């Protein structure tokens, strides 16, 4: 059975890095728009909030089209998992990749055999995501959540397929045990209007007693959690293109498998340190080009300073 990290160890590591970051003037929390006070309150009280119309639909559509172009070319797309090898065990996370022949036949072929595909190194292959990650509204809400400006620790750009495969991996309920305090930002690249469109699914208030659940399972049975928290706490988070979802994901959540249309999304992690992964180890970080980092302000360079720089 997979295990992540010891809660007390991770908490100690978090508090050490929080103190160090708060002492940096450049990371002093930013002012909060009056309209975002209700969003911050929702985030602190319920664990999530939706901020409407942060980005233009035109901008989001252009990101989705660029992502689609990358999928067509396959050059910068990670070979996905082969769900034909899937078993009933919900903790079966690691599956072999699709064979190269099937993958190279393109999306029309492999979309029936996997759950999703990811863009390699999004900050390099879709560099406009840098301006998304550093958006002032996002940083403002994040900094007021943490008490100082956090770091971008990881991000991904994912297309999830509607097909006949069963739920897999993060489509089952889980806790992000990467840190004791972590904020994720979800940006749908297509409108998600109902549960059939594959929204982010969140158990409201579950962050409040999460220490009791930490490390016990990698993936959790939904019926068990509904008995534990009550059906009314289960919230599918719907949003339009241009909206932003903020969520404290040190809580129970999952991505619902889409059944009406494929779902495209950008997910960004913000925190005080590099994310932990299984077995008490620090995870790999996302990559950014040195030349792109060099163009940024000192503050923005610091926000991205935990990332891996490449030439």
C-alpha cells in the first residue's frame, strides 16, 4: 500500500519554511481586493472558492487551441497510462505506459485506452502559462491565504477523456499529502457546466480534521466518505472559461470522469516548499527556461524560484 509522508515531519518542515519566507520582504502578502474578501472567507471556512471572469475567454480559448496543437503533434506530450491493464483495486495508481505504436497513431486511437494526457513542461511548451501562474489576482488570494506570498511548486496541463474506461488514480478521492498547507488553482480550458463535464469534486470542510486521515490510504472509497461527512458536503465545482477555482486540497477531493465531453484544465500548486511525494521524499519540480525567468521582476523570480531552470 502506498504511503506518503509522516504528518508531523511535514508540518515541521512547512513551519520552518513558512517562517523563513515570511521574513523575506519580497514575499510580504499583497493587498486584497474588496471583492475578494468573500472569496478568501469561503476558502478559509469551506476550503474552496470560485472567482469569476479573471481571464478573458479569448485568452483561455487560445491556450486550449495551443494545447490541442501540441496533442496533434505529440512531440511534447507524455505517453499516457494503459488503462486496459487496470484492475479493481482503487490504490492501483502506477500502470505501464501505452506502447509506442498505439501512442504514435494519435489521439483518435489512444483516447479509448487511457484516462488522460499531459503536456510535458507546460511553462516551456506553453510559456503563456507563466503569466497565468503570476497573475496578480491569484497571487493576492494565495498570499492572504498563507500570510505571505507563496511559491509555485508544480503545475500541469491535462486533457481528460470521456470514454468507457473506469475511474483511475486521482479520479478516486484522495488527500494531497504534499504539504500540511497547500493551495491548488484550477483553470478549466472549456466550460464545465455539470457533473457530466468532469468537474473538480470537493468534500467541503474535510480539511478541518484531515490529520486523522493522513497517510491511511492513497485512495478512498466514496461511500465511506459520504457516511463520514454527509452527502451535502460533496460539491462538484462548476466554472466557465476564464473563472478560477481555489482549493485547499489537503482535504478529500477528486476529478469526476467526464461523460459528455473531454475536459481540458491547468492545475497550479502553491505552497511554502517543494511538494512531498510518496515515502517521505521531496518531489521533482516543474521546469522553466532560464531566459524566460530572467525577464521577470525580482518578486516574480522569487515566486518561481523552487522550479528547475534549464537552458
